[in-house]
C-alpha cells in the first residue's frame, strides 16, 4: 500500500504527504508505482538511488526490456538537463542526471 494520498480535483491530481513522510519517500512511491505500471518486477531498480546489480541476470533483463519507460519513471517524465547543469553536475560525475527522455 502506498504511503501517499492522491486527490483528484477538477482533472488535477494532488499528491499529499502523509504524517512522517518525506518528499523523498513520496518520490520513491511514485517511482515504484510507475515501474509497476510498466510491469517491472525488480522494485529495487525503482527507488532513489536505484540498486542495480549487474551480476543479477533477472534485474538486467527486467531493466533492458523496460528501459525507455524506466528512464521516464526515473526522471518523473522530465528533462532535468538544465537543472543538472545549474547544479554543477557533469556527465563524469552523474551521467543519469543528464539523460534526456
């Protein structure tokens, strides 16, 4: 069960934080829900930061077969390149921050 509440109002979805929930918790919940909608089975790939084990064939297969959708989930559907550049992130230090969807 998700630890966020969703409220649909006039076509807009508001996501409310529940008591003792941080924004990071909410973001993880949204990431996991997005991955579930893709049909992914390895939820350790769907939290910040993702826990990718390159020796786990099941993970690699799951990620490989859902990669474009997973990237959209990871970035919450946004191109974060400008934000990354403004924060001083470069491709050498965190290439995922600079990924465009």
